[in-house]
C-alpha cells in the first residue's frame, strides 16, 4: 500500500501572512509577479483612503489594488495555478518575452520569483481579495472572490474550499491582472505609505537597462475618482564626486574605472578569475563620500548615510533584501575598519550597488533565494565569491582615495615651505639693506655699533621664528604620513593650519618689534617688504582655513540618545574583542532630549576618547570604560571614565595642546576634540572624581536644546 497526503487549508496562512510578515515585502512580491508576467507598468492604487490635513489614512472601507498590464491569466490558468502551492510557470519558463509598445521592441526578461508563493502576500495585506484577469489574446474577463477566513477551517482541505467567480466574454479589456485587497489587516497612514514608497524605491534598480521598460505607479482614488498619481523612482547619486565603476565579464576579466570630480583618474582591466567568472556577469558601482559629500547626500536624500545603508544588491531590475540596509553590513566593512582604522573605509564612507545578471543566474543556477524570501542562501560558494569580488574593488578604491589624500596633504605642506623660504630670503635681503644704510649713515661710531648690535639680535630672533615655522611644517608633514586617518582628515588639516597661523602671530610681533627698534634710532627705513611677505603667507593660511572650514557639516537637532547609541554601538565589537567592560547610562531617559550638533563630529570626539582609553587599559586586569550622562542646568554633562594607567601630572596642563600626547599617538585628537566641542558651544575638561574605580575622567558639557 502507498501513502498519500493531504494539504490542509491552513497552509495558506503559513505561506501567506505567517511567512510574509511585512506589508512592504508582501506588496513587493506582487510587484515582482507583475514584472515576471511581462508587465511594463504596475499600479499600486490606494482606494477610498481619507485625506486629512494633506495626509492619507485608511478607513474601514479602504482597499489596496495592484494592477498591471502583463500577460494576465485565463480562466483555466486561474483555476489550475492560482492556489496551487509551489506552482510557478517560471520554473519552466525562466526567460520572459516582453513586447513594449512604448519602446516599440520585443526583449527578454529573466524571472525573479521561482517558488510560487509570492502571490500569497495578498493574505498578509487583507482579509479578502477580488481577482480580475484578462489573458493575452483572450476576450474573456474572469473575476474570482476570495474570503480568506474560509481557509482557517482546519477540518477542510485546500481543494475543498469553494470561491465565487464570474466570467464575462466578448469584452473589450486589455490583458492584465488586477488584485483588489479589502478588509485591510493593518492601519495605513502617511507614515506607512511613506515607508512603502521608500521601500519600493529601494527595491528598484538604479541601473535601468536600455532594453527594459518597467514603471511602478502610486495612485489614490476616492469614489473611483483619481486624486493623486506619481511614478516611483530610484535613488540617484549623480551629485557625488568620486565614483568607481566595475564590470566583470563571464571570462573573469574586470574593467575598473574611477572618476573623481568629473575627471577619469583610473581605467584598467584586471584578470580576477583565470578560469572564468564563477558569478557570471556582475556590475558594481561604489561611491566614496567625504564630509562635503555627506552634507550633499543628507540634503538630497533627507537622511544621513548611516541611516541609508551601504552597498546594496540587485538582480536585474529589483533589489535583493536586506543587503546594504543600515544595520546589514553583509560585507563586514565596519569590522575591517575597526581592525585597521588607518587607510580603511567604514560603511558611512561608502554607498553603492551590485548588479547581478538574471541571465547568468538562470544559466548557472546560482544565487538562490532563501526560503523565507529574505536574502540569498549565504553559505553557497557563489555568495562568498561575490563578497571576495566586492572586496577587491573596495581595496582598490581605498588605495586610490588615501594616496590622493596623501598627495594633497604633501602639496599643501610644500606650498607652505616654499612661502616660508621666500619670506626668509626677502627678510635677509631687507636686513642686509638695513645694515648698509646704517653703515653709510653719518652717526657716532658708538651709536652705530649699538644700533647694529640690537638689530642683529632682533634679526636673529626673527629668522629663528621663521625657522620654527619651517620646522613646524616639516613636523606637520611627518604627522600626515603617520596619521592619515579618513575620519579626522579635515579636522587634522584644520588644526595644522591653526597651529601655523598661531606661529605667524609670533612672526608678526617680531616684525613690529623690529620696527620699534628702528624707530628708536630715528632712521627712516621702509619695512613694507616684510609686511608684504608676511601678508602673503597669512592670506595663504587664512584662505586654506576658510576652505577647510566651509566644508564642515551643518548642525542638526538630534536626540542625545541617538547620538550616544551610535557612539557606543560603533565601539562594541572592539570592546568585546579586547574584553573591556563597558557601561552607559540608560539612554531611554534621554530619548526626547535634543542637542544641536554635527553628529559625525561629536562621534569623532568619543572615538578619540575610546581610542585613548583602550590604549591606557592595555595592561589593566579588569579594564572598564563608563559613560554617565546627567542634566546640569543648561547643559548635559557627559562623564567619560576609564580605570587605565591614568595621566601623568606633568601632562595634564597640556592635554588639549596640538601635538601633545601621553601615548605614542600624534597628540592631535584631544586638541581637535576641544575645538569640536567648543564649536558646539560646549566644553571638555579633564576632571578628578572622588572615585577609586576610575583613574581618568573627561567631562563633556553640551548645550541643551
């Protein structure tokens, strides 16, 4: 005897609302079905939503329709396939022919879905469904009514449940499918609609092929009258300056092109896979964002890069979730960044896309979807190869960017050194002229000797000060080589220029002292050459300062809890790796407390404090770092403490001085931290607490909003 098994009607829910648990994914599954049905347009129609204060919200009579102009379905196809689990014509017909009237051409698509369960997303969205279908080259319209509550009866088999339907023949309708989902299971408001719009735009590939023609439309209808309609578009990064494009062919050869500020800086071909590409044809684009680009990104996208995500993956026209989402670092970019902070990127420094070929996926039978419809099977060999390929590109871009930064920094220091040498030459020439004038002047020998002696002392001091500027510049050049960390790049340059500017003020004082000495002799000497030379280098420094300062991020009103959560989350992997205990105040109590700040700048302050503490805790038996947050009048007091080696008494007074360091670091960090906090209207100080548990504590005061 052979066993036979039955399918309980409850299985509908298992593959519907219980498997597809997200409304956005449910609708997107239906959009993908339209794409796979050769549609060139799919419309998401919100019917009888209430418009209240320019915001849409659902009510009891509301429904959502998904309407496409694809192949549709005949009466027999609906009866045979619609409710048959796991049945997908795409298993057999993975190549889809599309006849586009708009483009006046016929082209191929490669099916996105293959499991035959995506259509059950309608169950997640609403309690009932009206399906209307007209097959291609068919003059029959079939309408089927589904009441999903009937399928909750466990005593019935799936095939025993009857659904009402009607057939209209000889009608003049275009082919396609319309799904009307009623009795919505969830409340829909402006927030949910915006979330869906954002998700759908993310799902769409920004790399539209010349061949394809597929649009997604959102519309709002009240009493069958159109109120609003618009097309969903994908994100564009055309405003970003630095872009890498990579094109891997099936032979394993990859062409890599880097454009920076509209200039092609690199164009090369490398042989990555000598035996042919195991992942087929793959295209990738990666954008690097400096601080100025991050400002542009926030203005254009309405969100920060940290909230947008990083490198996303697409199959032909559609996104594969969740790769590249804000908390999905599938390439482990931040992990690599934490292990090697120098000359590496974090996820906040990159955005980009990977485009997989549907044709390749079909031919090689690779990049299979995970069963839960979220992501790919990640332990497959091809997935690991894809990660390896992308890292080849990231490393190539890192080398280009950091070599460019080093070159720019060296050029800046060379200019300063040249200007300093010019001042020295002009100054020495002026001094020689002055000596000749004094020698030729008819005054008493004793008085003449006194003037020349005083002058020589002053001129020696003046030249020494210029030498100090030159030595400072050489020191800056050395520091740049040691400390070319991306996140501090502009801050370091800003500090360097400030340091030189401060030294120039000493030079200015020496010029004035020199003029005073001359005035005491009663001799009329033109010192304008000194002022002109000094003015030239001062303009150079001030111009550079203005340029660097202009690229600083604009301040935002942001939750203190959000800032501190980002700060601590970013450090957790490193702290765990080094077995450092970490505690922070309950951030929930500061959820509605706001500060006006540049989030990235504030984070860089704490990154420096963490870095210093981790060094100081290297030989501590029970290493601890603690952050305590308190309200204090008009400020938030943030205490950052560790139980490391502490700070020597002789170093405390110079903690916030440029180049001062109690470790083997550059000494830039705390000086930069001080300027950042003061720029935010706050203060940072080293404080001594009556707490034996901690040896080092910094108090950061940030103004409350």
